[in-house]
C-alpha cells in the first residue's frame, strides 16, 4: 500500500470593523508559498452530497476595478482550460473561449 501525503493550503483574512477584507494572504508550503499577499480570492468546492458548488469570493477594499476585470478574465480563461482537461469537450471549450474573448473585448482588455 502506498503512503499518503497530506497537503494544506491556508487562506488568511484580516477584516476591518465592518468585516470587510482589508488584507488577504495565502500559504501552500508544498508549493513553497508562505503568506503571499493577494487582493482577491475565488474558491469553489463541490459538495457531492448536495450536488452543488460552494463558494468563497473575497477581495480587499483596495482592489482596483481594472485589476478585478483582468482577474476575472484570467480566471474565466483558466476555467475554460480546466473544463477541457476534465471533460475533453472541444466544442463547449471553444464556446467558453469565445466568451472569454468577448469579455476581454467589452472590457477593453485586449492589447
């Protein structure tokens, strides 16, 4: 029997008096990351029993909107790539990529 390995990813959130995130950081010691600063974090977890996605969406109050636009675009592109790796569905992946291009065009993210 092979030996298992436990890996941990931690997210730290510092909140203001109104419980709005002021500072976000994360650590993944297996990846060599320790208390790396972040301005936004989107985390989805699949609940198999309820058959639904659970989410944690956090961003600091000083996250600029223009950076949020880029963050969302990059996240959508990455989700398209992940969807393809998980399903091998070329047609839907292409549709998702088309939307990513449309998203970038509408927000003037194309350079």
